[in-house]
C-alpha cells in the first residue's frame, strides 16, 4: 500500500502499553506502533482524527530487528516503527489513560 493512500486506521496499528509508557501518559505523551510507510505529518493527522485531540509534536523511530536463537535455529524478531505523540496542554486520550 502506498503512503499516500493510507487511511488513519492504516497508519495507527496499536498503542504500546507498558509501565514506561503509562508513566509517559501522565506527561501527555502516548506511544503507538505505526505503519512503516507513514511520516510525522500523517501520524499527526491520524491521531487527531481518530482520538479527537490536538497534537503538539510527533517523534518517530525505527525499532531494529534483534537476532534470536533457539538451539540450532536462528532468526530475527520483526522490525517496526514507533511514534511518541505529545498532545497539547489539556488534551488526553481517555481510551488509553490508565485509571488510578
């Protein structure tokens, strides 16, 4: 699929929910696995349209595959693209915010 024809639901694959990302959510930062073809502008538009929030900044990184071995079998984990989305002051994503 070409990068121009990606819909918002094609761009955002899933949220990354770990202890570290839960701590980041209190600062207004949310972490998502995104389509490798998507750029920062497309990710910003996708998050704004899906969750109805305003995005201040998007940081993107490619997570490289790691080598794995089990006995004589060798392989690699899959590589993927991660986006850290910072929301503007006063906005939260209620679906992802942990209840404390």
